[in-house]
């Protein structure tokens, strides 16, 4: 781990991760802490934030947990100001919070559409604005936004999920253009299939699902959350200093398999 920490040169960088108490978010927080960064976890789930803090303390690492409803613009502004007071301005933002509200578009309640976009897209914009201001002031920074393979491929039963994730791709590209001259980069990581609190019900409801899904993935398995975190740390660090407006797909090759489904 020490070699990796040197390679990434993230020592002392203040790194904000939204949805930091969740499956992928907590893996990113852990990787950041191991690399010497100062991780800040923004999440609405107080219990999971507290559990993360004590688990990390037992591993000899620290995290600053900040309870925040990311669907609330004021709450995000307050969290950004409080966090700045405690640990200083953000060097890194990982927009990762997300939720799913499955359904077919023709019968999707507008309420579900709005609730999903509020977290999966609006909060990404609001956090980019709030924490991006710290970075512009410093003249440098890195934003990494978590999209999904669903950003590149529609899923008919996914409600507004693919729409929100496709929006994340364009938000990131637009930020890259807007903030490049200020030394701030913006990139996307698109995960494939991972076992997290968000997705676990899919697997529990049907014991054959895992095997059937793994058969669609060239690497033959569901991913490990730290495999998303590793791609995030690359974009968060200066090892990607000449990359902005780009995306990495972390899916074991799943999205390359569409033609193998042809009859
Ligand atoms: N799990 C997968 O297979 C998968 C695949 C592709 C993309 N993703 C994306 O990865 C990201 C992380 O998802 P995950 O799988 O770790 O899910 P998760 O449910 O484990 O984590 C999501 C976190 O977001 C937080 N959150 C949701 N709404 C919030 C709000 N209003 N305010 C504050 N926090 C809020 C939750 O409390 C939770 O801790 C999401 O953007 C998701 O869309 C996940």
C-alpha cells in the first residue's frame, strides 16, 4: 500500500465523497484514507456514517462524517462551509450519491422522476458548484463523477436512472470545459455490476441472477467495490493530470458484449 500512496501523491488532499457511507462510497473513502488523503463523507444516513467512522478508526484511519441531505441545496451549501472550517477547502470532489427508483417510463410518477434526479443529477451540479468554488480559488482541483454503464445504455425498467446518469456524463464534460482554465479537471467513472446496499435486493430476490449476470461479463464476475475506487483515485490524482472531460468504464468488459447477444 505504501508504494501506491507515493505513486498517487494524495497526501493531505481534502477529498469530499458524496454518498460516502454507501457501498461504493465507503470503498472510495477507504482507498483515499490509505493513500494519505483527508476523506470527508457526505451522506444522509447517520447510522452508516457513524459505523464507517468507527470501522475506519479500528483500521487506524480517519474520516470526517458530515450528515447532509443532498436533495437540499441549502444543506449542501452549509456542509461545504462547515467542512471548509474543519479541514480546509476541498481539493477533490467525488460525486457518488445515488438512488434507484425502477419502473417503466409510461407509468412512472413524476414524483419518482424528480426524487431520483434530485440526488443523481441535481446534487452533482450543486456539489460541483459548492466544492468547485474552493478549487477555483486554489487554482487546482479534481472532480470525479460516478455515472454507470446505464449512462451509455438505456434500461427500459430503470425509470429515470439512465437519464440521470447520461446527464452526469454531459455535466462532467461541461464542467471540464468551464473549469479547465482554472486548473480544475472533471472526469467520470462508470461502474458496471457491483454488490452494494443499492443492488443487493436484485440478487437476493432471485438466486440465479448472479450466475446469469456473471455469464454476460467477459471477466466472469461481479466487481469488487474497491475496483471502482481505484479508477476514482486515478482521476482524483495528478497521475491523470492531462485528462479532463473523459470517462472510464469499470465493468469487467460487460458493455463490450452486446454483439454476443445477437441471435
Ligand atoms: N451498485 C452498483 O452496481 C452500481 C452500478 C453502477 C453505478 N452505481 C452508482 O454508484 C453510486 C454509489 O452507489 P452504491 O451502489 O454504492 O449504492 P448505496 O446505496 O450503497 O450508496 C448510495 C449512498 O447515497 C446516499 N444517498 C442517497 N440519497 C441521498 C441523499 N438525499 N442525501 C445524502 N445521501 C444520499 C445513501 O445514503 C447511500 O449511502 C451511485 O451513484 C450509483 O448509481 C452503482
